[in-house]
């Protein structure tokens, strides 16, 4: 029983983490039809930036609790700097091209950003730690479930995941910009004909998507050692999540993250041997049963 | 069979490469050899792309072909190059015929993703298989060709010549295939599947057949690569490898069977010189090259040649 | 159009062939060394770049003739060393191509490098085919010389079996009562081998132990929450781990606040390079090794002080870690063999009175040794390094063995110190010639 | 005349929406049947059920006595029921010639499996050229299909259905998007080709002049049902049809005079 609870807790924590990483990916795909491989690099960028900013914060001798602000600031910075630069400087010249070509464009971007990160931060693994070993990961204390200790930071992950998902769902359903966004998702050309500024919507979407990738990276940074190549490891995982859920679907990303998270936690606890390919196995099974993922739009009649 | 100009050119290329082999510096033979193995895989990618389909998991067959070749040496002690390629053809043919039944229904990004999932499952399985060396893989040595022993000093040249022959035959076959009704049908499927069905052809069956052909080409490329490199590991089915095939296919363009072979050579040359002269930023060099090609040559490098014709 | 394309392609090839025609043989003025190490990817930070820094520092110091005895001769045999550095990332397939390029296009004299075991395995037969002296730097797999036998290939550091064997000995010496064993290792060849060796060793040395769980997270997984819970629930006495780099650091960052190590002792077979990076995150009492008598385990000597000093000059004050020591072993091994061969050549070229040809004979003797002569001198040699003496005894004289050491950590004034260090002789922890590592362990360490 | 196509009791509903109910149609060999009705009346649904794009909720469709209700479009095409589309379905990146050669290739590759018809094309290119002339497409032979003007696209779309040797040709609004003076030119060419190959024709049409001029039978659809069926003059004069189908359309009397 206690092991089952551990699976649940581990699974939910991991799912939250996955969701935070995957939600920006699915948003960008939904609106712009770009499966953004460079999402992994933006995630890494968020992590590296937060190491730098938290480092500055701690070195200035400011109160450790402020490091959370630095995490947030890093995500915003990534969104506001990298997002517009990439969208205005590169992607906007590519709209209308084949989806697969767009994937390749972001793959090229991913290769460039990987080396760029290396040039800026070097190849040494970095982590966030204050002069006395403080880290945003352990500052908040622990909680205990089923005889296991968990840092409260995990609750932050869950809270951020729920808040992000909720905020996006609310914004899409209730706000004017959200409704415009839904219109663009539904039909780009008709929206343009109706006078919606599609270019602007793409710009904003990509910036938000980049920011969400940055949030993922910034929140991950305190729990890991930030190292080159971390984006590559994460991106395929995020793909699996959004593909399982249905590309471009917000509830899909949530369900996909939950499934992947729980399956992985169960595998680790009960059958560690299969952990390595459990996720891809789930992905293949889901795609075989539901070719467009769990939450996919209805087929449009062509004739 | 009537030979057109391209068919002649393919055969001429094969003959020239065979004759040039012994005269070229050995590093160039190596580079050509790797490019030909790659090019054979990319020929298969090109066939799929003619159908409007892109696989992000073709490393699966590249790897299966290589492991089929490797296991022939490792387990059955039959280190014959022709048998190795034959084993690769059989294994990739059978596996793709089965997976193709599923995949032929998928398109666009979903095809790409499901094929990616399959390739990653193979990766997981191989990593778990300690008896095959897990991620370290194992070495493959081919010692005979069609039962005839090859002297160690001429082995490199033999491996190269074999790659030339198989790449030439593959290109020749694929060109004839694409020049036939099947090639037109592939383009038709890319343009409008509904109409193809309403003209009485099974899109599924055509896609399935072309998927199997492309998988077998990848398998041949994998087996040739195994013999050429002398070592195989699960990295061959890891996603960046598959991504690289897509990369080379887009870089090359789908205009002619020469495009994948030439594109593979260009890619290999860029990569090799980037490793050498820019060891810290070779990924950036590749990324920028790729962006430039996609922005300025949307039809791939091949469009450089077709443009001249039109101009 | 097609003919034109073909023509362009073939002209290109022909042109390249002409310009690449080998330059006429010249007098040797330097020793060109191809150095291959990870410059990107997860292994670059902890292994690749320290190795590169060490190589550059060592080459600079050797070329200036600043190394202590017995390595005072400038460069290698008086010739300056020229380094060509290549990134090891990209997998074995690419590495074989790059290796061929190094040897055939760059025309290097010696290749030193390779950290990934897969790369080492793949390079081995190619080195043999191209007949190029190649020294493997840091890879761990015992398979290279257990599955093959090579003339041109050397490995100047011991393989990874001794890490597991010595770790078990140290563990049982210090905690004889352990009953429940668990592991967390990356799911790739090195991680699997480390765990299998450790599991086999402990089953031989202490029959009846319980293997409660073996966690094998994906390489680069980053998130270890579930694994930590599983290890916790397993109620284990020992957690064995060969994690390294970012994965190890992430695991420690996540495990430490979760009290995993209150009840379990942690064995980090390759933990030494991270001690200075993780103060406060490595629990006191952790058993650490450095894959040989490297780093903190290296006995004090002029050579060790030389390495630390030259390395720090290049690294901005950071101490060399074990990949840096491995690099020193490779360079010094080659240098020792080369100079031994040169000396032998001169020594055996006895002037025969005033006979004709003496001048020529002497000139020939003072030519740099041929590759075959270096190899002959390298085989079964012993040489001094910053980590002590290295003996090329396995693999027909091509595979090094050294002793190793383990110690226990404790935090002192914010610095992790290693105490209770025990040294293990090479003979105790390495299999004898001709026996595979796993067979040797299962046979109960028969010699 | 023998009945070639026989639909009995066809029903089709999408959830709560009924798109077709109790449709009974028997079409005789060589007939030219017009399908009329306002948008959403069920004409295209009927066409889609006959060609297998939609499966009826109830009822059966027989072609030459064979039940084709559950067959796929491809199989139905192979048996000899071919169609054109409201929005032309072309191979846009290919030349006009290649668009038709695809069909020739499919027929040739199928060999003896091509329904009951002769599948041999002795000289595919010449056969296609003849067809292009017949449809007035000769001058567009090497043009890219995606760049053709709308009327030409319509013609090519119909030619693509003809090239796979139909026994029954279903045309979905062949003259929509075609200028008024081109309509009859287009229909004359199509009808000439159809007569030459002895093909039965059903076509959906909004232009009552076209209907009156070319059909020998008209089916009027309203809310998923057939409300009138018979000779054009009779159907177009029907009160219900005039009220529900034709509405403010052209005066039926003049149209009837053509028939």
C-alpha cells in the first residue's frame, strides 16, 4: 500500500514537471503548427539563466527566499528575449512551409542554440547554491508521506503546473485574446480574412511558449546540475507527452503528462528493467489505438 | 528495358567511382564510403518524401540492418559481406512489412512521431541487451565476399567497392521505379490521396510498399555502414541519427536519385571539416548550413542544378 | 543537367585528390598528436574538458622541458608536440570516420583519446588496420583487450573491473555486517557493467547478501524522484552507484534532502571528481573512489605536484580530476616508450672504427624512432606517472594495470575530506592475463 | 433497359441530424440522371454513399446486381463507379498529362482485376492525348494542374474520372464556378465523351437550364428525401419541387420546353 502511495506521489510530481515542460510545446504547435525542437534549448536556456541570476542574488548576500524571484525572472527573460528574437528573426520567414520543414528549422535552431549555450556558460555542470549551501530546492523544508520524505519544492512544481494549466485554460476560454487564439487555431486563413492579426498572435504565442519553456528550465535548475545537452534529453520526452495527449491540446498535454508520469513511477517501483522504454511503449500503444493522440480534433469532411 | 540518360549517368558514376577508388587518397575513400552508406539510406528517405511522408525513425532500419549484419558475424560466424547485406534486406523487409501495416495509415507529424516511437523502443531493447554490448555495441568484421576470402590489405577497397556497387544498384533501381507509374503514383499521393483512392488505387498499399522499399534501403545502408565502420551500437537508432537522415534528405532535395548521394557527400564533408576546424562549434556550423539551405534553396541542393536548366 | 551535376561532383573529387596528394617526405620537426575527447555533451564537463585542459597543459610544459624526472627532455624525444583536438561527441560511427581523417588527412603521428567505451571498442580495429599508434585515454570497458588482441593499440589506464572489486573489499572491510544491497546506475554499458561487476563481486565475497533493487535510470534522466523513493522503500544498507557528471550531481541534490543516506551508506565508485563541487550534498561516510590512485588518492611525488601545478595554471585554479590524471598517464607513457626506443637505437648503433658508413649509421641512430620501435618499447613497459607507477601487463603488454584506492568522506569546515584511505595493489584487484573480468570474479579471484 | 444501380432504403444520420432518409433509386443503363435540391438536401450525401465515402446507416446499394454498400471507394471505383468533385480534386503539382497518366497507370497495373472492363491501354500517352482533345484540354497538356483556371480544373476533374473507365459517372456540380457561357460548352464535351463510352451519368446540378437540357430523368431532394422522381419536364413542373427546390430560380416552363 505504501509503495502504491509512493508511486502516486512520485508520479504526480514527475507529471507536473513534464506538464510544465510540455505545455509550451503543445501551445506553439496548436497555434503555429510548429513542433518546436528548439523548445529543449529554451528550456536549457531557462535553467542556465536561473543559475546565473540566482548566483548573482546569493553572492550579493540577499535573502535566500528571493532566489525564487530570480527563477521567475529567468523564465520571463528567456521568454521576452529569446522568444521574439527567434520568432521575428527566423520563424516568420518560414510560415506556410511544410510542417516537417518547420520541424527541421527548429532542429537547426536547436543545434545552433546548443553551441551558443556552450559558448556562454561552458561545459561544466552548474548548480544553484548559496554561500551556505542554500538552494531553492531545500529552502522550503520537507513533508512526509508513506514513510518517505519529500521536499516541499515538489509541491511548488505541482502548484505551478496546476496554475499554468488553469491560467491557460481560463485565458483561452474567457478572454478576448484567448478567443482570437482559438479562432487562429481553428482556421488561420479565415481568421486572417476576418481581420485578426495572425502575425501578432504568432508573435505573442511564441513568446509565451518560450516563456513556458523557460519556466520549465528555471524550475528544474535547482533540482539538477545544469549541463549542456540537458535540452536534448528533455525534448523527446516532451514530444512523447504531447503526442500521447494529442498535439496542440491543452487537456491532452495534462493527461499525457499524467500517464507518462504515473507509468514511469510505476515502472521504477515495480519493474525497473522496463523503465527505459516504458514511455515510448506507451506512446506507440496510444498512437496505434488513437492515431492522433487522446485529445484530437474531429476529422474534417473533405468532400 | 530502355535506359534513359539518368540511368546511364548512374551507371557511369558507379563505374567512375569504382575505377577512381584505388587512385584516391585513403581519407577520401573513407569519406566517399561513409557518404555512399548514408546516401543509400537517404535514397529511401527520398522515396518516402516523394509520397509526402517523412520518417523521424528511419534509424530503426539503419540499426536493424547493421545488427543483422553484425549478428551474422557475431553469432553465426558468417562474416561474408554479401550475406550480411542479404540478412539486412531480409530483416528490415520483414520488420517494415509488419510495422508498415500500422504506419501506412499515418501521415505528417503523426507518421514521424510513431516511427520515432518504434525506433526508440528498439533503442531501449538494445540498451537492455547486455549480451550485445548494450550502448557500447560490438565490432563487426567482414572477411569474405560471396565466399571468397579478401586479403586484409585489399579489404578497405573491397568494402568501398561494395558500397559503390550497392549504392549504384539502389540508385539505379530507385530511379527506374520512380520513372515508372509507381513514381508518378507517389507524387499523386503526395498531392491528393483522396483522388488516388477515387482512381481505384490503394493509397495504403502504395505507401506500405514504398515504406518497405525505403526500410530495405536503410537496412542496406546500415549493413554497409557496419562493415565500413567495423562497429555498431544502439546510437544508430537513437533519434538524432534519424534526425540526421531527415536533415540530409532535406539538404539534398528530392529532384533526382543523385541528390541523396551528392547530399550525403556534401553533408559528410561539411561535418568532417567542421569537426576538424571548429571542434567546439561544429553543431552550430551544421545548424547554420541547414538554415541557409532551407531559406535560400527550399528544393535542396539539387535545385542548384535544375535552376541552371531553367535559366 | 544530370551529366553536368555528375561532372561537377567528379571534378570536385579529382581536384580534392590532387591537392591532397601527400607532401614529399620531410625531416621530422614535431610529433603531431591527435587528441580526441568530449568537447560537447554531458561527458564534456566532468571528463572531456578536464582531459583537454590537462593535455594542453602537459604539452606546453613538456615542450618547454619543465617536467620533472624522468621526463625532462623537451617534447617527445626532443621534438615539440603539436596537438590536434577533436570532439568525441556524435557516436562511434562518426568517431571512426574522424579517426580515419586524423590519421589519413591530418597525418598525425599518434592518436591519444577516447573516453566512451563504445568509441574505444570501435576505434581498436581501425587503429590496427591503419597501423597507427593509438593510446586509449579513459574508457572503462574491459572488453577492448579481453575480446581482441592488438599491436598498435594501448590503454595506459586500468579498466573498470578493479573499481568494483576494490569497492566491495573496502565496503566489507569497513561495514562487515551489510546485508541488503541496492544500486542506482545509468542504463548504458558502463552503468550496467559497474553494477554487474559489483553484484558479482559481493555475491562471491559475502554469499547471502540480498540484492533488494537495482535502479537503472536512463542516461541523462535528470529527475530521480521515483528512484529515490524506490531506494528508500527498499530499506537497503548500501547504495552502489557509478553515476557521474550531471546525473550524479542531480541525484545527490535530490537525494540529500530526502534523508536517503541516513540509513544507507553510499558507494560512489567514480565520485572523487565531484567532492569539491558538492560540499554539503555528499553525506559523511560516503565511500568514494577515483578509478585508480588519482586525485586525492595520488601519493605525493614531484610528478603529482607538477601535474597539479601545470593543470591549475590552465584551469583557473581547479585541481585536476581523474581524467586529467589519465591524460597524464597516456602522454607520459608514450613519451617514456618513445625515448626508451630512441635511447636503445643510439645505444645499439656502435661505431665500427673508421669504417665507411659510420656517419650514416650514427645519423640514422639519431633519427626519431620508428613507430614499430616505439611500440616495441611500449609493450610490457612500466613508467612513472602522477598517480604512481603504471604497468603495461595485460592484453599482451598493451593494457595497463595500477593499484587503486578507496576512502570515506567527511565534511570539515565546508570542505569534503577523504579519510581512512586504503590502497589496493594492482594484483589484488585486476584479473590475470587471459582471464575475462567476470570469469575472474566468479572464480573467486583466482590468480 | 437493365437496372445498373439500385439503392434501396438508404438512411444516413450524423448524430441527431438526418442527412438522408428512405432513398430508393434504381438507375437504368445509359441513363442521364440529374440530382437537384437546395444545399444540404442530401444530394452529395447520396453521391458519397454510392461511392463509398460515407457508409449508410441503413439500406443497400447494388451495382449490376452486386452489393457494394460496405465497399471502400477504391473498390467501388474499380467496379466502375467513378466520380468528379464539387471542388476539383487534382494532383496540383503535376502536369495535366501526368494527372491523367496516373489513372491510366492504375488501370494498367490492375490488369484483369479492373472490374469487368478491358484494362489494356496500348499506348497510354496517345490515349490520354485523345482524351485531352475530347475535353478541349489539349493546349493545357503540359501545364501544371494547380495553376489552371477554374473551368479547366472542372474539366480535368471530370476527365480524371473518365480516364479510369467508368460504367457509371457521378458528377458533383460539374458547372459550379464555371462562367455562364462556358457551362454548355463544358457539358457538351462531357456528354459527348459519355455517349461515346456508353457511360451512365448521375449529376448534381443547381442550374435548371443545364438539368433540363441534358438529363432524361431528374431526382429532386429535399431534407434528405426524394420528393420527386421522373422525366425532367414533369419534375421541374412539380409544385413541391418548385416550392422547396427551385424557389426563385429560373422559370421552369422555359426549361421544360427544351426537353
